[in-house]
C-alpha cells in the first residue's frame, strides 16, 4: 500500500466533500494539502480494520 498516495487521495476527497476546489491556492499551497492532517487521522483510524486478520 502506498500510504502517501492514500493520504493525498483522502485529503483531496475531504476537500471536495466540503465544496472546495482541490487545486486552488490556499496559503501558498493547493487547498487539498490543508486537509492532510484530517486525512492522516482518518486513515490511521481505519487502517487496523482494513488489515487481514
């Protein structure tokens, strides 16, 4: 699993879900990057439930 790609995909999805354009600049970076902390938290919470037993 490529964790960086998963985090980026989740951050972009969170950004879109809130009605924000992913690639608009916000504080000098693409807006989706401001969602990375929330994306990491969501993935870390879900990951143990996605792993095979």
